[in-house]
């Protein structure tokens, strides 16, 4: 009981800290007017796509989204100049960006699972972009939406509704069907399209030799597996297999546009060299899908994994979704691991999610509709 109380207090204090940090950044934008980027003027007469709000933290799922977003833009819109603006630079560069925007330019907002009140600074910055650039085509890359059912969460949802509905050029992309329904109900069907998580547009397969088991479990407020069961599963695996790597898709270092690909290749290589991956992270599952790696995926506390799996990945033979409530013991997991270790991967079709992103291409090509 006490542990839960302290965890709640810590989470609340973290939310307050992050919100204050965002507000200070906004004050800096208003008062200090840190907008002296002279290089921006070089883009004034070019048709351009600007990707905003990309991460600088060590969550490699988010970094993979940014990597895939940039690749998607460059592959599909070669006639556009490209500019990436990180989360910490949006407020600093907003005025300069606005000065050089033309009627055919497009702003993309970084996708992920942060539309809601759990990661409030992300939502605050998204609202700022939607409101400040209301005369420009603004498209959000695929997102999961999750506002808490409590008073605070619903109050934040109403704030987002008010801002999003006023931007007639805004397009939101839902990355799974539960978010699609929630976005349509909250913001209007005319503002919402449907595609998978943008990382599923990648193909990172290789002919690596596979050996051992990789675990990739989360340790935060989104986890659904108890620590005791997680420990039992890992200990049982270690007792049975010679090579077991305990890993995660979150690393304890900052990652930027220059170091992103190196860090992603490191985690992808681990997966490509593993016989089976166990994970309760959405991007643990997605990384397995794009590397062709057998995967046992466990449900997390919200809808983003189960809904993404059912919408896009349930027909992939090398990915198996597990409801932890149906697991009686660690031996149940061992049986599934053994089944997946014996798979003939070369005989299985690779996921073809790349064809599902035409909606995003179409929205850019539409331009501004009056």
C-alpha cells in the first residue's frame, strides 16, 4: 500500500515538474524571443516538410518512430526540403518557421503513444503546434490516444478538443482501432485517418545467425506483468537456455538525430541474432515484426499493444500475443518458446505493412483545402 502511495506521489511530482518545465520554455519563447535562426531564411522559397517534436531521450521506440518518419518523408516526398525540429527546439524556432512557411508546406507532428494526459508536456506542445500553425497543413503521425477517465484527464481532453477542432487544416492519424474510434468521437471523423505505427513501414531483416533468448520488459507505469512473475519467467529461461539477454528498448542516455540510427541498429541487431524475444513493449513487438524475429508479446496496462496486434499483426505466424492472466506458470512460456525456436522462418511470409500508409501520402498531396 505504501509503495503504491509513494509511486503515485512520485508520478504526480514528475508530472508537475515536466509541466513547469514546459511552461518555462513557453515563457522563454514569449519574453526572450529566442528566434534568431538566420539559416531558416534559406528555406523560405522552397517547398518543405517540417517534422516537429522529435525526441531526445533514450526511448528507442520513440527514436524508431522519428527514424521511420524521416525515412517515410524522404522516400515519398522527394520534391520537398526536409527539416527536423526536436521537442526542445519547437518553441525556440516557432517564429522563424512561421516566417518561412508557404501555402504548399506541411508540418508533421511526431507520432507515438503520448496523446493524452499521461505525458502531458507532449500534449501541451502538440496543442501549441496545432494552434500556432493553424494556417498550415498539420498532420500528426500515427498516435495512440489515452486520456484518463478521471476529472483531470477529461478536463485535459476538453482542452485538446477545443484547440484541435479550431484548426481546419489538422489531420490526426490513429495507429490502432480503439484510438481511431476515440479520436473520431473526440475530434470528428473528418480530421482522422487510420494507419499502423509508422515503424511498421520499415524492413530491417537480415540473415543473421540466431542464438538464445532476449527479454525486453518494461519497468514503469505501463507494465501489466507483476515483478514476481517477470522474475520467475526470466529465472526459468536462464535455467534452461545457455544464452539469455535481459534488455530493454529504453536506454539511459540521450539520443539525437545524429546518434539515432546507431542506437537503433544496436537493438535491432540483438533481436536479429535472437531465436525468440519476450516483451511487453509495443515497439519490442514491432521491432520483432520488422526484423522477422519470433516474438512472445504480453499485454500492457492499456490498449495500445492488444489493439495494434489485432489490427495489423495477428496474422504474422512468428508473433504470439499472450494474456498474462491465462499464464499458469513460467513453464507455459517455455513451451511456447520451444515451439517458436523450431519455426522455419524462411517459409513464413514477412509482414507487408508498408502498403498501409497511402492515407498519409494522400493527405500531403491534398494540400490545403479551403
